[in-house]
């Protein structure tokens, strides 16, 4: 069973590993670390990859446990992120099927980051037809086999090169590997996304 911390929807390589394993344990009180996907995702734009980051109270220079980390709302980040998604994926073949329910995700004003990430994960499970089992644990009971991801916003593109599909801006900027799972979902739909990941 894969063990990891929650991430902002998760990139393709991460979801690929979870689907193939069929289960995941989320370590709810692992320490937050800067420059990670815990509060960041990468989407495609006509200019290349765009990093969307959830702001947190106290900034990124901290080691607060994930289940104690609060989201900052001094800027309208939810509106900005959702507008960025619409702007870049409105022409994706399957975006219209997910637009309204995703809008509801971005109306959720969770106090703690982990609550919002759980909400994102629940939405993703629903769109991919609940293709893996989820267990939530604390780091104390799972620390012996907790594995940190080697992926980070600085090297995420080095993973999942074998997973290919038609992207929205591929004719302009080429294929962008290992983006947020939303990119695959909007481009091919949930059923085909699961098929691609299971057979890759």
C-alpha cells in the first residue's frame, strides 16, 4: 500500500502509482515542506507550465504538521486558480463535464489545508469512479515505511514520460509530461484516463 501525504489534486505520476497499487494511506500529520506538491499543482497554458499555489498562513518556511496548517485567504486564490483552469481548459474535449462540480470544490473555504486537499481528493475519486481504497493514518504508526516522493515542482517533468495523450496546447508548445491529473482528466475523460494509467 502506497503511503504519502496529501497533494493538490496530484500529478499524473502520483495518481498512476496509486491506481496501479489500488490503495493509498495518507499520512495526515506529516510535516509540511516548502517547494512540494502539498499545496501546488501544475497545469498547461499556451505559454507552457503554470504553477498554482495555495497560500498558507505563516508562509512556506515552516515545518508545521499538515493537519495543523491553515490556508491564507488574504488574496482570492480560489477564484484565481479556477479562472486559470477555465481559461486554459475551456476548449479541452471533456472540460464541460467537470466544470460545474469543480466550481463547487473551489467554493469550499476550508480552514485547514488538509481539509481542502481531502475535498479535492474526494472529488477526483468520484470523477475516476473510486478506483482505489483510501486509508488515513498518523505518521507515528506509519513512520517505519513512510516514503517521501522524489518528485518536486523543480523536477516533476522528469517523471511519467511513458504516459502520452493529446494535450490542449500540444501543437504550440509540445507535450508537457506529468502535469496535474486534471490535465489528463479534461483532455481524455475519466474512463479513458483510468485506462491509460492502468495500461501504461
